[in-house]
């Protein structure tokens, strides 16, 4: 056996045996699926597996979106403490990824891991909105963007599908100008006792603005302020419906509220009128209305 081959075998063996080191230390390791599988054999006391997290990590790894962010794979002597989801995803993705590995940790330290607050879409948007003030705005945008991404992907506007922080961030960066225009508009309306949850209002305004920005602005100005309305106006009937729900403390689903708004918007765009709020209710068997251009 040549010296180089012997050194390679020794190094590989050393990496496989890294979890068995008793002294506290840190190494940067190119983790292959074989190494990951060997390390997972030491996964004897960890949290329950979250399949959605594994799927997310696997997709990021396969797409080349996996970045070193300082997170570590952590071992006590002969025991995997942290990193099971990343290692499982790596095996499924069939890739080799450089990871920071800490070994020799006190086993009792596992109780203190992952107790901090995870980053939320609000955190991610706040970082990207440099020069803009307002945690409320970032939180509202972070929530609304899930709805917009789902709608753009061909899902129903009332879809409850959630997207990764990376997807939310990328969508915001790609559409920042239009998003900021919408959040400034909605932020200018009364915030106390809102007729619509703020994130739903932002998602709707943003989507409707792409058909006609001026019409969307007028629609929301009148809906959320109550100004310049006549009783036969579809906006008046929509405002009345939402206001009655609010006063009666009725919590409407996203499906119901989006249905109300889209029905009123379509009528408004066609120059129609409504005599009562009953026309806004979803009728059994009726499909969800498509948004009028």
C-alpha cells in the first residue's frame, strides 16, 4: 500500500471514528452519504423525526441551495446529539457536503440545544428591508408572501401552504418594489379592529394591483375607510359583510373572506351593483370565482 493510500485510509477511518473522541474539539469535514449513515448509527437518543424538515433539506441540497451557516453536527462520546435531519437529507440527496463537526460534548448538554427561537419570515424580510422601518410591516409581508407564492404557483388563493424562509426571501427580493408599494398602502389604513387580517389585505391588494393598480387602490381605499360609497356598491356590501362579522366576533376562514373580496372585486370591475350582502356568500356547489382582470 502506498503512503498516500495509507494516509487516505487513515484519514477516512479517523472521520468515521470522530464521534468516539472524548476530548472536546471542532473539525470541518466533507461528509459523504457513507459517513452520514455511519454517524446515524449512533443516533440513539434524539428528537422525533420531522419528515417535512428532511424533505426541505433534501430539496435544498439537491438544488445546490445548501449553504454553510455555522450550524454544527454535534457528538458526545459515541452519541449523536444534533444533526439527524441534515444527515438523513444528505443521504437521500446523495451529495457530499462540508459540515462543521463538534465532538466530545457533555451528553447532558443535549437538553440545552435548539431551545432558541427559529428564524421566521418576518426576521428574513426585516434583514432584506434595509432602510425601511417597522416590524409590523416585515411581519405582515412575511405572512402575505406565502399566499402570493401559492397563488402564482397555480394553487387557490386561500391555500394554507407554507414556504421556506429562502423561498419567501427570494420572492420578496424579486418583487420588492411592488411589495413595498402595497405594504405602504395598507400601512396607511386604520390598523385597529381591521376588517381583514392585515396579511390577507396585503396579499389581496398585491394580487389585484397586477390587474389594475389604480382600480385596486380605489377598491381598498373605499373598503377600508368607508369613504365615497353608495349602498348599491359591491364595495359597500363587502364592507358591511366584513363589519358585521367583526362586530359579531365571527372568525371567517381564508376561503370565506377571499371569496367575499373576489366576488365584490369582480362585480366592481364589471361596473355592477349589489343590493345586499347575501350575494357575497359562497353557495353550495359554486366554484371559487376567478379574479377578474
